[in-house]
C-alpha cells in the first residue's frame, strides 16, 4: 500500500515549462516574486555565468544564477520588457 501518491512540498503559484522544469512562487508587490524552490533540472552541469569560480547560493541552498533566471522568466511573463539579469 502506498500512503501518499502525491506529496505537497510547497504551496503557491507554479510556472512550469516542462515536467521537471517548474518553479513554485508567491507573487509579491511591485512585480517582485518570492521563489519557493527553483528547479535546477537540466542546468546542474552548467557553471554560474556571472562568476564561474564562485559558488553563489541563495538562503535556501539553491544556486543564485538559477534563481535569478527563474525570477526573470516569471517577471517577463507579465512584462515583456523586463530587464535581463546580469
């Protein structure tokens, strides 16, 4: 018997590009979003384009450049003129 087929990890809105490429988030004020967990699927083998020799991490342990990329994707969804991250 399987007790839980589906497990709730985070609650909020979700933007999904593919099955394993998704980001749950909360919309914030002034077009800012609070990302709950940024999917790194397919991106783990790449180095940080801003500083490839440093391991920049977010407060929850994710890689900063992936967090920034997802934040831009979410902002660009509602504002096509959103500025690209560094």
